[in-house]
C-alpha cells in the first residue's frame, strides 16, 4: 500500500512540473520598467522557427539570436549590443529579467507575457466628440532649462484607437512611435534595441504637455501646440566649416590598424561622403541602410563613402566588434574607421574634427566634391517614420549626388 501511495505521489509531482522551456509561437507583450513606476510597452511576435519580430507601428525588427538553456533565455538585439536575459515562468507564458546595455552599465527590468489579443496599451472608449490628434505639433523639450532646451515637430496620425507618428528634431527623429489616446491622455512608445522611449502626455484643446522617458535613466518634460504650418530649421545649415578652414582632414584607423584619410588615392577626384556615426545609434543605422541601398541600386554612380565611428564601447577591441557587427548585419560595402572610443561625447568628438563649428548630432554627413571642397553638411537623419519628409530628403539626396558626380 505504501509503495502504491509513493508511486502516485511521484507521478503527481511529475505531472505538476512545467513543460520544457520554449518560446511559444504567437504574440507577446513586453514591458520595461522606467521611472515614476511607469511601464514602457511594446509588442513582439514569436515565429515557428524560434525567431522574434518586434513591432513599432509599421516598423518590423527581426531578431534571430535567441538562446534557451534550461529555464533561461537570452535575446540579443540585432546590430546593437543590448540584450534581454530572463527566465521562463508559469508554463512558459511569462518571461522576466533584465534588458542590459553592457558598455553603458544600464540595466532595465522587463516582463514578457504571452497571449493573443493583447495590445500595446490598454484602451478605453473614446469620446467621439474629441478632435483627433492627427497633424503637426510645434513642441519644445526641457522648455525651462536653457542648457537642455530643444525644439521638435510632432507628426501624428490617429486611426480608430491607435495613434502613430514621431517627433522630428534638428538631429533626427524619435523613431516609430505607437500608442493610444484615452480621453485627453496620450501615451506613445517605441523599442528598437537601442532606444526605449515612452511619452506620457495630456492634451487640452490645441495644447499638449507631458514627460518623455528614455529607458530608466532619463526623463524630461515637453510641451507643444497644434501648428500645421510649423517647420524645423534647415538641417543643411546647422553644421559648417569654421572660419579659417577650407577642407576636412582626418586620419583614423580601420580594423587592421591602417590609417585612413581623405588624401588616400581611392578618394582622389571622387565625390566623397563622410558619415559621422555610432554603431549604437538607431538614426545612424537607418542612415547607413539608406546609403547601402543607394549604392546597391546605383552601382554605376562613382562615389566613395567613409564612416567615422564614435563609440561608447570601453576598449578599442570592443568598439571594432560593434563596428564589424554593424557592417556584417547591414552588409555595409564601405569603410568604417574608429574615430573615438570610450565615450560618444560630442564635445570630445568635435576635438577630432576641429574644422567643424560643432558636431550637433549622430549622424552627420559631410558632402565633398571632386575638388575636395565641402559642399554640404547634413545634420541628423529623418528616417521612414517621418513619411513625406523622408521621401523629400531621398529625392533631394539623389539629385544632389547626381549633380556632384556630373561636375567636371
């Protein structure tokens, strides 16, 4: 009798064990813990082959570096160094742990929950008399602190319960934002593997005010007003050569230790684009993809591109690891040299390129003609999330490059 009872007990214990850890196919909702007890949500979809796709409005980020050992999981985001490390719970329907960016020593707690029908934010019934948030919003971030103050242009579209759009700034856009409006409360978020952004705001008539959270390390207020005629300063006029300089010079190493400079033969009598970037910077990644596509689609256009990477990785070796990861994932055909490591500080970066009045943004691109003259310096990159502005930039870029190439 005792043996029978023992056998039944053992069988009961085995039957209560959770199934082996696996990433269930279908929809997952993730939340990152930021400041003020706020949670930054985003949606992922797990595919049959064990990969993930992050959803931000129209953006889709494919994640294929996923390792499961026992009840633990590690999800490495593409290109960037940031990764999730967590444990499965509740029969593999919950994963909890941390999102980690090692070089910056940043750790953000996260939770992922499985289940169809989940949404990014919880929705409530909207008052049909409320004016849609769609349109342009003239915006100021950190409006009361002169040292931190900067202007932006909010561009939003509201369809049903969903609001999408972005904030454009003079240094680029705030990526694909997605969220909802409940009454007069507007909440937007995005997560792309490098940036974790949450906007919590309140709309009163034609005014908006709220707080912007970047991960759990940064928070700043913003306020704005509806203004469909507002436009930002020209991004081709913000950075320029200082008086007394008539050209750009640099000499930085590639991964082999070979110094690269504009006096090298490969740049002689060529139109050259000097791209100031960081492998950690989403706007830089999107601009790099833009250049890769342009070169692929225009193989006969005789131009050279060289990237100058400013990396926050603590060592030269780790910086080149990040650069090579960027090149491999995006199939970059041009050289990216290491201009700085250990910090992405723009003031220090400017010391490496003292001929510029300032480096205001990553990315920044310097357009140089066949004679070696600087013809344009473009600050930032407004990507596909900016809609018509991106298409406008693409058309202008292509026509400007064509004109430079045709010059004698």
